[in-house]
C-alpha cells in the first residue's frame, strides 16, 4: 500500500466478475479496493466498451480533506475516506480528479477530490438497490 496517488489514478472495488471479464490488473490499495495498473480513464472506457460493458462517470465530486502536508500517507488517508463515501453510494470505481494543498491559520492541509464511476454490463445505470445487491455478491465472492 505504498502507491502514490495522483490525478488520473483509478481505484476499482475488488469484484472478481469485473476484473476477470475485463482482464484488469490492479494492486491492492485498501480493504476491498485496488489501484488499476497502467490504465487511465480513456483506456479504461475503451476496454470496458470493447467487452460490451459500460463505465458511468458521475458528475458529483466526492472529496476529503486531511490535516498535514501532501504526502503518500496523507493522500492515502484522504482517498480511503473518499472510498468509504463511494462504497456507501454502492459505486464500484473512483477516478481521482484533483489534488491540492493549502494552509489554514498556518496549519497545512491536503484535499483530494474525485468522481465516482460505475462499471456494469447494463446500458442504464442500475438503481441503488441493484448496485447494493451487486456489492453484496462481490463481498460474498471475496469471502
């Protein structure tokens, strides 16, 4: 879990059905999530589309701020907070779109923002209940 997070990083929930069907390689990041290797958003969308699947990009930004200077540990802590929000909404993918650092009253802080994505076979984005069921099935498959 020492991977540096940067703009364009894509994290995917560990769902064997998706990773096997789309032949995606990832390295472990946090419990149940992995960072895709060598795949950016355009390449991911092409790969998903070629397999007959769909990759949805959600407009609402999801962000987290942590105190401390921008570094690997703080970046990962912020991304873990974002992933918990993405998982609560039952989406299975996150694209990091913004990383910034600043100071408030002399105290450094870092903000990471991203957009939820969702990979599925259907043409229309599944409802929350369907996404939750798929998430439960993936949790069961992982053991």
